[in-house]
């Protein structure tokens, strides 16, 4: 199967406390190919590109553009910014 690259749709930012008691920021995104939501830790995306594999389909690459986060309360500093 050929790989599909699509732009995920930003939903919102939420803060959660991890198992070590540290406050973490999660970005909630919508996968338009799978019609499903998923979350990615913002600090993970700080350390990598803004393209990730869909959690629903290994043949789908999802672009999570940082420009969609402007004014949304997210602290992410994308690679190359």
C-alpha cells in the first residue's frame, strides 16, 4: 500500500499530570483519514519533526503543523523554528 501524507486537524491543548507528578502538555489532533482523535506530548514534538505516523494506520503520515497552534495556548517550539 502506498503511503498517504495528510494534514491533521488541531483540536485543543490539555494539561495532565504524569505518573511522576510533572505537569505535561498534550496536543489533541484529529486524523482525517481514520476519523479519530489522538494526543501527542508537546515536548515530544519539540524534539522531532512535526510529522508522525497515524496511530490508526501505519501507512499514513500525519503533518502536525505548529502554525495551527498560534494563539491556542500551546508552548511547543517546533524544530527549525
